[in-house]
C-alpha cells in the first residue's frame, strides 16, 4: 500500500515537472490584442450570435488566423474588415452598415413592434364593443334590487320573485336579510 502511494506521488511530481506554461497564440502580445480588437467586431458565421473573438468554432479560429496574418502584412483594421465583407458579406460585421440592402435589418424590429401595438389596440377596441351589455328590463332590474336587498318586497312585482324554473322564491325582507347576513 505504501509503495503504491509512493509511486503515485512520484508520478505526479514527474508530471508536473514536465508540464509547460501555455504558449500565447502570438509571439507578440500587442499583435494578439489587435487581433482580438478586430475580432470583436466580426460575427462568427458558425455560431452567429458570438463574435469570432469569443467563438471556439474552427472557422472562428481560421478567421482569427487570417486577421493575424493580414496584420503581419501591414494591413489596417478597415482593410481587414473590408476583406471579410468582400468574402462573407455584410453579415460578418457584428454591426452592419445602414444601406438600402440592410434597411429591413435595422427597421424590422421597430416595424414588428408597431404592427404588434396596432394589433393589440385593435383587439382591445373590439373587446370593448363586445363587453357592453344590453340594459336590463324593468322586471330584471327590480329582481336584482331585491336580491341585493335594496328594495322591499312590497315594491317587487308579482312575477319578479320567481326563480329560473318559475317556482316561488323564499321571501325575505331587505333589511332583515341584510342583518342576518352580517
């Protein structure tokens, strides 16, 4: 048991002595900072909701390598972005320019919002017309008053105190029934 533990400690010690520090992607940290700054403005064509700086897709790695190579050749940020647009279209830019071909992209969310507000207003207006109730007939109004305890039984017409089936309801006085309920 002790020899197995000693062998494990020896193997771990040998493994850590052979481990190396991770190499940076570029020998020049300033170049790598430029690569990432440009990559923050370009969309990953595989992930589509990430920049190529954040994406770990193979295509994003290739595009970062292309940016790095073009920076080493002395190209500017604008030239690199134009190269990417020429190759992949405006979609590769995380914030595409406002042009006639991208107007729908920029205005689309607002158009959809206005359409939904218009639909909601129309729906609410149509419901308002449906909700208006027809006025009650005099007999129905008197029956409601009796049920609510607002009128005395003497004020109720003969047919108003009958239930839905036509049978007579139990007669209760307005004040007396209100006192019993409380």
